[in-house]
C-alpha cells in the first residue's frame, strides 16, 4: 500500500463534500507529473491525506482511500466542463482520475505552517519551496509522523 497527499480547494470540493458523498472521482488533474502518479502508481487500497489548499488555513484535514484503478477523466471530453481539454481524445485519453472514498476527518487541521517546522518532513514535496503539485507521494515514515501530530 502506498500513501499520498491530494490537494483540493475547499471552495470547489472539500472534505465535507467527500464525507457527504462518501465516494467521488478525483477529477480535473491537468499536470502531467500528477497524472502519471495517478495513472501509473495509485492502486485501490492506497491511502491519501486530503489537503485543503488555497484557503485561509491550508492543511491536512482528513484521510481517504483510493477506491478504483485509474480511468480516463471524462471532464476532459466535455466542452461544458471547466476542465475540458480539446486536445484530449477518448480513443487516446490524456487525463486520468481515480475515485476516492472518505475515510475520516482528522481531529484537527494539521497546517502547512506547522508541517514546515519539522525536519522529519524535509523531504516531503509539500514543504519544499515552489512545489505546486496537487498529488504527491508520502513515505510511510512521513505518513506515520504526520498522523502522530493529530
């Protein structure tokens, strides 16, 4: 089992939305590196931190499980969707997604500012300057350390 961190803006889709709906497609990824991790590395049963980004207090707010293998992101083919990619072809899809299942909310938000203070997390892409990926791997040691902060 692998561990991940996946970012979403709570104004668009937050942990409360996932808790209400229980399982949702993690769509709209339009970065090749993030797409490759979703398509090539994520497996059903993997766990991911749900991270609220671009909000007053960015941070880890919950845990979710990867519920499906990767499959083509249908929003890429829908001209009415804000994630539409006119160059994406259903016969040769460019963008992929996985469905995620709600696990639980954390007892508190573990903020980005707090995460940056721990040398144990120095290799975590989230705390490195300039990293804007919306999907990133989390090592087992990082996962366990972050959970210990809860």
